[in-house]
């Protein structure tokens, strides 16, 4: 737009000319106030334009969030995949985890079923996991279940850690407060009472990769066992070994 044809009455901010400017402003608002507080009206104010002008670029908040997540996901480099199907599943899940751990609000947005399917080319990560499960011996239906189970585990771990990190370090109680679980009846829950001193440090440890490997091994073993194939529609003799 030429300077002569620029709209009158607005000073201090250049007119919006690109999607990049819109997404950059949306990221600023999310970083400052959280994704729940992002609205089209607030974004328009941040950009110094009218709300209806912004609606020419994005349909609604959901589309805006998906544009942000897609742009971020498209920056994740493709994996040099391991040869074994099980290892491909694990390596891809770790990439998803690490990417979302840096943007935990995106994990929360994507917990709505159906949104993850709108990420376009970024779905190569989902493809890797589903293909790895099928190559391991799962049916396509089982491979979808494997992905969804890994997805729930991954997103849950990210959100628990993100929410825990935002809790105030000082909750007003004395520094020498009683250990965790100290108020429990030791005769009924002796293990928890005994672990009270250690629990916070243990819970803070990053066990995701270790847990993921065990989880994937269990999912693949269960999906490819004879009794589980009955649930997916295959006729298997119940006495089959």
C-alpha cells in the first residue's frame, strides 16, 4: 500500500500487510496473558486495526490458534528415522513431546478431538507413529489406538508439568513445613507416609523417555497378541497361543 493511499486517522503503528504480523502479535499476547485470554478483539487492538479488518485474515480464534501451531510445527525438522518400527514410534513421540513442552499451551489447545487432524503437513509425525505401529504388526485400527494412547500420555505429562511449574514456590507455609502425606494415617498408608520426604524430588524427575519406552512396548505387545485381535474384528481361537 502506498503512503498516499494509506488510511487516515491511525498513527504510531504500520498497517497490517501480512499473516506473519498477525501471528507475531498473537504470540505476544499469548506469551503475556495466556492463550485463553486471546480474542480477535484484543488482537485487533494490539495491531492497531479494526476488528472487522482482522476478520478478513482469520475466521475466528480457533483458526488463529491452529495457524500459530501449524507455523510452529512446520519448523520442526524431519527425523532421520531408525530402522526398527518400535524405535520409529518412540523417536517420533519424543519429538512431539519436546516440541510441545516448549509450547505447552499448544498441547492444551490440541486436546480437543479433531483439531490435530487440521495441522496439514505437520501430520508427518502422526504418520510416523501410525506407520511404525502397522509395520510392527498392528492393524490400522490398532495403530490409531496406539497413537491416541501415546498422545494422551504425552499431552498429560506436558500439562501436569506446565501447571505445576506455574504454582507459586512459596505458598505461605513455613519453610520447615511437614513432609508430604504426613497427615495420613500411617497404619493405613504406610508406603506414602514413608515416601513423603522423597516424593517432591521424585515427582520432579523427567521420566518421560523411560516411561514412553515401557508404554510403547506394552501397547505394541498387547495390540499384536492374539486375544487383542478379537477386539479389532479378527476371529481368533481363544485357545490360540
